[in-house]
């Protein structure tokens, strides 16, 4: 029982991170109908920028909580600028091009960001300073670290804030109008290019925060960390229903729980033939099954192809 609860806690933490990253994918898809495959690398840039700033601030003698707050803000600012540049350079000129063109552009941006990170920080691991207490919180026999508890709470607040932004503010109404019909929104006075840029910027800010949470949870960051994270978050967005914010949250949490449970029980169920090292396979098996049996996702709806 204790092992089951522990794995569910681990899966919830992992799923919350997937959900936050998946929201970036689904926001961009909902607005422009394109997949930003460079989003995982934005997560990586946020993590490495935050680690570098945190190391510098701690070396200067700043208090840990002040240092991590300033480092997170710096990571968010850098990633927001990066998201704006990606949209302005890689997507806006290709917005009316065939679908394959922006896809190739996004893959190119992803490779550029990976190599840029290696030039700045090298190929090795960047260690997240151990500033959090190691004393765990005990819940139903499971051990929860302060980092894990903070991740769940922060992710819940971010997801709630995004829902309020989209459904209760004028900016959110403009975003929904552009997603529904950009030409009609333009005729109603909505600055479509600005709304699309803001969508990329908001998604990149969430990606930076997710990068900080991942690096704090695992104690490190590296130049290739965004690739697998991005693919899993994309799988979560497809599982929940790409373009649906609630679906991205549901898909992320479900994927985290399934992956964690699979890592714990796959070995015993297969007699040791398949172990926890195969946990990364779950995301892609689920993606294939969803695309075969329910391409619109759990909460998605079939959308007509955009012109």
C-alpha cells in the first residue's frame, strides 16, 4: 500500500509538470493551429538560465528564497523574450504557408536552441544548488519532499490562473476570438498578431517555470532535457485533446500517473523482463493508441481543417 501511494504521489508531481508544459502546446495550437516543437527547448533554456542565475546569486551571499525567486523571474523573462522571438522569426512569416514549412522551422529552432545551450553551458549536467530541506512530509506512508509539494501547489495555481485569464479577462476573450476565427476577430478590432505573440509569451513563461521545477526536483539540468520532456508533454496534450486547456491538464496528470505506476509495477508483472528503464515508452504507446482509437483526445472535438 505504501509503495502504491508513493508512486501515485510521484506520478502526480510528474503529471503536474507535464500538464504545465502541455498547456503551452495546446495554447499555441488553439490559436494558430500549429505545433510548436521547440517548446521543450524553451523549458530547457528556462531550467539552465535559472540554475546559472541561482548559482550566481548564492555565490554573492543572497538568501536562498530570495535567490530562487530572482532566478525564477530571470528565467521567465529570458524565456518570454525567447518565445516572442520564436513566433516573430520562425512562425509569423510561415503562418499561411503549407503545414510542413512551420513544422520544419520549429524543428530547426529546437536544434538551434540545443546547440546554443551547449555553447553556453557545455554538454555536461548543471547542478541545481541544494537549498531545500531534505526533511520529508509523511502522507499515508508516502514520503513527499518540500520540492514535490511546492511543485504540485505551484502547478495548480498556474493552471488556475491560466483558466481565469482565458475565460474571465478581455485578453482571454481576444485569444478565444482569434482561435475561433482570426479574420472575423481582426474585423472586430482585435490585433491578431499581438494576441498570437502574447500566447507564445505566456506559454514560454509557463515553460520557464516548469523548467525550474524539473531541475529542482531532479537536482540538475542539461542541454538535451527539453527533447524528451517536450515529446511527453505533447503526448499529454494529444491524450487530453489538443487545443483544449482542460484536456491538457487531464492528459498531463494521467500520463504522469500511468508512467509512474508502470515504472513501479512493470518489472514484477513481466517477471523482470521489462523494468523501470522502459517507463519512457508509456508516453509514446499511449500517443499511438490515442491517435488510433480517439484522434481528438479525451476531451477534444473533431476540428475542421483550416484553410
